[in-house]
């Protein structure tokens, strides 16, 4: 349920953005997405779920890849250079960045490395985005996470997929949803 809800919010944003890319109809051109993140992206194979949802929209050549290293923030992806290698392969429409909850202590790092990656991402003609994560169980830090990811997206001119916000909206409809 967690992965499907997050993936559905992501696909709705990507599908809407892709429709205006060029004169080709969206069903003819497909969408190419690269995820750079950690275990929050890997759990339940979010990239695979996103690719399946994109493929279910119609017969088009969608492509989803991932650069995932468990437990690593964006700064480690940056210094290891693997994220930039994947980005520089090119051909991406979107590159989605994610690190842990990044409550106040990790906010500065999230902002700084989102900006660094966004420059490289735009350099290959792709759009940078942030995939907002949820807080750890028994934590009430949704507002702090929202503020961190919004600050990073705004500073880098990136769009944001509001996964944690989507959880909260879903809980308003059914508080028993087992996201954790």
C-alpha cells in the first residue's frame, strides 16, 4: 500500500509533466526516470512499481533505473560520484532525488546537494525532482520533513513528489491504513 500510494502520486506528476514535452503524443514517447536514493526508495521496489504504473497507462517505451545505496544521504552519493555517472549517461526525462527524513539536522545537506545534483541533471536536459519521504514510526515530524524537502526543492528549482503529504491525506480518509 505504501509503495503503491507513493508511486501513484509520482506517476500523476510525471504523467502530467510529460504531456507537454513536445509534439509527440505521450503514448508514443514514453518516460525515462532515474531514482537516486537510499532504502526509502528501495523498500517495496518503488522504481519497479513506478515503471509498472507508467507501463499500465499505455504501450510506450518507459524506462526506470535506480542508483540506490542503503543508508546514504545525497552528500555520499555526490562524493562517491556514482550518481553523477548515472545522470551523465543521459536520456533521462526526470531524475528523482531522495534521502532520509532530513528533519532540521539534515536540512542544510539536503538543500546543498539537491542544488548540486540539479545542476548536473539540467546539464543533460532532464528535470530534477525530490521524492519526499515519511518520518520514522512513532515520530510526529511530518511538518519538519515537509519544510526540509520544500526548502530543497525551492532552492534548486526542482519539483517535489509529496509522498508523506499523500500519506497524511490518505489517513484523513482511513486512519487505519497500515503504512508502517
